[in-house]
């Protein structure tokens, strides 16, 4: 697929068929993160893959906020696969304490103007979103706050890793009712001239 076609198709899909994603397809999507850039080539972030149907069902239940709980019709459209990108700050601090990076003085978290472990999680997430398109899959990057601690504990994620959102993957359902209230339906896409400040703000 042409790169610009991938960009044009790159829309969040929130409603999925329940068919399993073939293992080879999922493996290729996951392998896309190997091509993500990372600060200092730290490659410090890791990923939690949830594709066991019982575990996926548990995950969706754990993050469902009871104050805004999903109904059964919506729950039936949730993705069969979830990837949680895990930011690993300590790996970055260790990398930037190595001799070639030490002169930058970033061995201490306070010195980082930008937490690149989260930036890199976003870089890798975009690789996953784009690889999903190439594989004919739908994908949805989303944030979760409710149930975070339970999810980390349930899946045995070591405490030094922090979730940086999550990515739902699967085949798109014929219709996408779960995107009905999405921000992209309510807000117009801004233009290049609106966003880009050429040489001066
Ligand atoms: C960091 C980040 C967090 C997001 N969190 C959510 C979320 O919690 N729920 C959701 O439905 N969409 C979430 N989105 C998706 C955005 O709403 C979506 O990207 C935006 O509305 C543009 O739509 P599009 O990606 O379909 O073009 C998130 C996207 C990003 C990049």
C-alpha cells in the first residue's frame, strides 16, 4: 500500500468483529515496533499483548468505568486483541548514563525537558496503527485510567513500567457505532497553514 494511502486510511476504528486476528498478521503488526525510532536507540519500552479471549474480556471489564459503564451491545463490539505500550523510564535513564550519552547530563529524570520514554511509546504506537492498516485490520489508540493498577497487577507488569495508553486491534465491524461520539466526528481537521508556523510564529 502506498504511504499516502495508509495516511488517508488512518482513522481510529472502535467497533470490531469478534474473529481472531491470524497469528502471522498480528506478529507483523507487533514487529513494526522494531522500526520505531527511540531516543538514544534505547529501545527501552516494552509491550503487553493481550490476545487470549478470556484475558481480553477481563481487560475490557477491568477498565470499564462503572460511572459510565458500557452496555452489552457495545461490549459485543470490543476488539479481540489489545496491546498496551509500556513506557520504561529507568531504561532511558540508564541509557543516558552510558559513556556516549553521559555528557548530555540526562542520567537524572529531572534534567529531561521532555520524557522521551512516552514520546517513544507514541512513536511505536503509530507504527502499530500504520502496520494494522497494511494488514487490513482496524486499530484504536485509547487512554484508560480506571483499572490501571488492577491491569498492571493482573498481567504481572513490573512496577517500573507505566502504561502509555492502549491499542485495540481486530477486523473492523461493518459499522462503527462506538465511534459515533468520537472527537473526530465533532471537530474539523485543522489545515496545514493553521498548524505550521513558517520560520516565525
Ligand atoms: C494520546 C491519544 C489518546 C487518545 N485517547 C482516546 C480515548 O481515550 N478514547 C478514544 O475514543 N479515542 C482516543 N484517542 C483517539 C482520538 O480521539 C483520535 O485520534 C482523534 O479524534 C482523531 O480521529 P482519528 O484518529 O480517527 O483520525 C486518542 C488518541 C491519542 C493520540
